[in-house]
């Protein structure tokens, strides 16, 4: 099996489940996952190189049925989806939820329940508190690309999430208010211990 590692550029996190494994879309297994919103002007040449290198190292060429790196249309199973298309095709009542997808590629980064990703902060210290890392925050990730043979589609390249590193806080999706912002709204409370509050 051929493998390569790749460090992503900075992205914004969406639909994040990196602290607890959840059922996958086909409901066949639990997995850790995050949708990475990568700006379309980011340099992804290293990812393309790693993708091609894995294929050539394993099979000597790019297999004809290898899924593409970039999705070309809605039903394409490429690693990188089109955030603008996701926004445009969303139902009207849900479109606002996908506003941050515009101008981005989307990548569903995941790892198996038996191999949880390492979740760290900017100093590489492990993040324990789930509230410290949420959807909307900015991050980067270390990925492992590896070759495998799919029963139906033949030679393919898999992408596994090894490490996700929070880089900065970001606004919560859906216009929510962060806990820190809510705390800033409160002045120190003056309570008389001898006064009956109710």
C-alpha cells in the first residue's frame, strides 16, 4: 500500500464531530469527521501531487476509474466538492446555513472510530473541552492518503484525518452567539446575601 501525508492550508470547520464518533452517511459504521471549507484560492498543488504520487507508486499510472480529486458535477465522488454549488442547490430555507461555503472547496475529512484523530490547539496541546473547538472555527489538518482496491470501483485513494489543529476562533454558523460573547454582555452582579431574591 502506498501512502503519503499532507498538511492542509487553513480552512473553516463545518459539521464537526472530532471528539465523538457518529454514524456515517450510510449508517454502516461510526466515524470522526469534519467538513473542511477550503478557500478556492488556496494552494492545493501539494494535495494534487500527493494524490497522483500515491496512485503512480501503487499502480504505476493514474487508474482510469480513480475518483477525481475535484468533483466536476453534483454526483461526482471527488474528494473536493464545490461549496458554491452546495450553496446554490440548498433549499431556500437552508441556504443561509451554507453561506460560508461560497468561494470554498468542501472536503469531508474523516477517520474510523478505532483511530480517532488527534485534536490540538495552536501550541499542539491536546484539546479536551469540546466547547473550546466548534464548527465555525479555523483549523488545519494532517491527512494520510493511501491506496486501496474497492470491490466495485477498483483502484482508489483514501484520505484519513490524522490530526486537526485549531488555529483561531471563528463566528458560529447560523448566527449564534458564542459563550464568550454572552459573558461579555453581563456586568458584575451585586447581590446582597441578606436579601431574599424571590
